């Protein structure tokens, strides 16, 4: 059997074996070298292949799984699978780039477009808009070629005009201080995956339309070059390419056109948040000086969580000894598969992170413990709780619009209970505002 995928016929497994497989795979989840914007992926996320008979199981972490189909020139599998609450396999289909980045065709949000016009984009025609984690990129058609206008809550950045890409090529023509990479490519390439070229952290899908590509807030700090895969159809495959750092443009200068209130850098939480942003090699927080620290929670074993908020953006920093992991969220699809977080509701969204990793006898480390962090979208919410199939409820007070529910064990109870955890939002008088399902 020389072909890795030449597997024996599928056979049914007992429920107990399926359950054990899921536990073992979840236990292998490691802190990522970078998050699902490369995502842009927000918590620990992993895919493992476990062959038991002929069962292939893919398990994801809290959220954020980057996907690249073979048809696009990538090498990863074309779907993810998980054990559903009934013990059966279910497909977890990754979000396409157009939805991941909330693409709007031939238009731009009016308020954002007005800011671009004020910066010099008068008369330009919008081709499409893509956004992620506080960054909005509007692609314009101009008489001199396509141009990019990037907006954060406080800044606006305009690119220089660029010409179309030569046949068979791609070129990054715009890099922003918020980690966006954009440019042009041969229009016959309909898909593109992009990752930092100096580290083995995988690639993420980016938006490609009519010879233009945009990857909002996707270039990690300190990245040296790009790892690119171009595809489009079985007949048109650009393959894998490396773009050296000296072939990338310098980050374009930005202008503060909407000043925001600064954060609190001198407080203990502010210093921790600043340290997290400065040390992260995964994602960049937009307008980092304007984030406000909200909650610091010790987790034990030399670990703690620091939360920060910037409008409706949430930052989750996990400190483990001298290491730090940053996760950014906006409650939207840009952070991956939200079906594993709190269901959509008007009161809050959640972002789950793994912690308490333990060394395994065979090498590596493992965790089956998460903290469910969240941002409340309504000032009426003053506290929250999470109910589990077996453990007592965990309760948290909302501080400055955020909360932490620590010590949540995965895979609790029988298989048919894994999707029955609930986050309850309470008002000031203790009244229940909403009960929100979450798959833990």
C-alpha cells in the first residue's frame, strides 16, 4: 500500500472506540505557531489523521481552521470531519474566502467609502470590499489601474496605482501596517493561498477577483517573505511560489483621520496587553495603542489570561511562563468556523482558547481544558454562566464588556450531550436575557 490514501474498506466502529478516538485526537491539540487569519485561526486549531480500520478523523480546536482544497493547488485535505453528537462522522466545511472576509462586490460601506474619498479616492469606482478583525480594504478601479484603500477604526491608507500582472505571475503591490497584503495576479488564477514564507505555519485562502488579490490583516509581524500557492482549475495551476522579503513593498504610510481614545498602557492590564501585542508573531492588533485592558484571570500553573477590547473587537492573550499566545476576534466569520462557538445572538459572542497543556510520555503536550472568553454586545448583560452535562455551572461577572469562563473540560458526558452546553446571559436583576447554545 504505497498510496497514503489507498485505505482499506470502511467499517463501522463501536461508539466506545469513536469516543476514545475523539478524546485522543483532541488531546493532541498544540498551541499554534500562528492563529486562522492563518486566521486568521483564533484558538488552538489542529487536524489529525487517526486510522482505526479506515476511519479518518479531523478534529478542530475552539475555532479557526484554515482550508486549502487540492483544486486550488494546495496539499491539504478537502474537508474536515468530526464525531457528531450521535457518534457519526460529520463534515465541517470550511468557509470560502468571500464569506470569511465578508466580501461586498462592486460596493463599499458608505461611511468607509467617504473616508477614502476624503483621503483622495474621489471618482474611483469600487470593485469589491473585504474585511477582517477591524481592517476594511476597499479595492478601487481607477484610470491608472487598481488601487487599495485600507481603513481601521482610526486610520486610512491609500496604495499607489498598479498595472495588471503579466501572464503566469503574481505580485504583491500593497502591504499595510495592519498586516494586509494585496496585489495583482494573472486573471487565469482563480484561487490563492498565502502564508509567511519564513516559517512552517501553513497558508490561508485569500480573496481573488479578476486579477486582484487581498488578504486583510493576514501578514504576521516579522514575516520574511510570502509562501504562495496559485490555482484555478485542473488546467490552470500556478503551483507553489516563494516571494522574498526584498520583493515586497514597504508598509504604506497611514493617516489618522478618526482619532480614538487611547488605552490604559500604565495599568497592570495595559502593560500585559501591550506586551502581548508586541510579542505576538501570529496576528497584528489594529490600532494597538487604542485597546483597553478589560480582565486579567489567573489560570494556575503559571498561566493567566488577559483580555482587551477595542469597540467590538476582542483580544485574548494567554500567558504561559515566558510564552504568549494572541487571539483576535470580531464575532464574525473572519475567525473561522463559528459553529464551535456561542450561537449567533444579540447579546454576546465567544472565543475559546486551550490551556493547561501537559507533557505526554510519548513526547509533545496535550490539553483538554479550555477557557470560554467573550465580549458582550449589550450593556444589559452583567453576568454570564455556562452549564455543562455533568460539571457545576461556571459563573463570571462581566468586566468592561468582557468575561472569562475558565476550567471547561472537553468531551464531558455521553456523546449525545456534547452539543448541549449553554451560555446564559443575565441582567442586573438576575433576570435571564438569553440562553445561547455552545458546542464544547
